[in-house]
């Protein structure tokens, strides 16, 4: 019945895959950069005090984080705070399914559920030196006493606006730049990673 | 570099924000009755105080919300920031010698 679909999508950083792999640094000052393309992202806007928000929380299985920097995870979904009435649902599930599910939960109430998966791409920067690489261009305090796994904040890295999410203690970060800025950001990060290849200078 | 506290996101560098001019400039209540002079006044004429000045800022790379900042135009000191629906806070030392 259904036509077999061919996945003809090309990720925004497909052309830099080789360069990113070659830029990887191993050892005590190791840092790696990879793209994780085609993650499902759904932008959600709703009044957090409304009944619609309760229904959405039930559907997601997680409360909508109420504060800047906080995230909530449940099953395949992670919800990141974008604004006082705006969230980004990151998911491993199919975008159409997530969007439909959330839209049904929202019903006719004021708010919006929009599939924005193609808006941004995902860069994963990980390794013992990952924080030092980011600190070259990010105005946020990324020290573990302030920024920890599970935190996600909209900020800038270099001149590029990104959503910055720390995934684990390695540390591993996921950066979500808009697709058209991804090329620049990847090249910026490759350049910033270069110095950790050599010995640590006193 | 100013360190501005966004009411939603906390203190962030000035580079994350954009400026929006003087705050608390209400839209005319009866726009149809305004003379050209009054329109010009509303559109172009702004205060230019030396000292505390209420102005609008938007946290463009953060939560993308507009809010108000009270900034001293003489010293660049950011005195306070508050949400767009809050009235301008009274400062104990505003207008005095500092």
C-alpha cells in the first residue's frame, strides 16, 4: 500500500564528517566531535499553569521544567526549557508521532506544537578537554559547581547561538545550532580542538 | 561589557542581548485624534537623562523575552532589571549623590 520511502536527507554537516573524525584527540586531553543528525525536535508553547500543560506533561511522562537550564527526561524524550512558556522536546521517537501526540494533548487550547527537527542539527562534543574547548567561546560558567549533566541553556558559542546541553560527566555536551550556522560552528570547534593534540604547556 | 540579569535566565553577558530603547512609552490612547506633532513626539522623542534610565532589552540568544532594565547612563551601572509587566521599581538612592 505505502510506497517504500527512500531516506534522501543530507545532514547539514555531512560534508564535514571526515574532518570532524580526523580532528579527534585521544588521551588525557582528549576531545571528539561528531554530528548526530536528524534528532527529533518539537517546539512546544503553552501556558505552564493551564490544564493543557497538565495533559502534555501526562503525555510526555515528565513535568515541563519551570526554570532556565533545567531539563526533564522520560523514555525517549528530553524536555529542555527555552522560555517561561516555551520548551524544546528532544526525542528519539519519530517526529510525526511525537508531534501528533502532543498536538492531541494540547487540543484546542492556546499554544503550539511544531515539528522543528530540520531547524537545528546536533553536534556532540565530548572528552576530558571538551569543557576547555567550549570555554574559549562560551560566556557561560561551565564549571561543574554551576553547570552539570542534565542542564541545557540557550547561549552562544563563538558568535553562534546554540542550545547547549550537558549530557554526562565526561563531560559530553550536545550543541544545537541552527542548520545554516552548523558548518561555521563545526569548523570553529575543529579549530579550537587543535591545540589539545600537542603537549600541555606550562 | 555589561552584565545584565535577565528576569528569567539570570546574569548573562551583554552580547546575548539587544537594546530596545526607552521603556514605558505607552501607545497613544486615541491614535486617530493625534496631530502630526503629537505623533512625532510619540515616535521619535525620547528622554535623555543623566542617571537612572529605564530601557527595554531583549534576551535574544536566551529566552527571547523582552524585559526592562534600569541603567545609570552616567556610570553604565545596571541598577536592576524587572519583567515587562512590572512597574518601574523605586530605587532608594535614585537621584541622590552617589
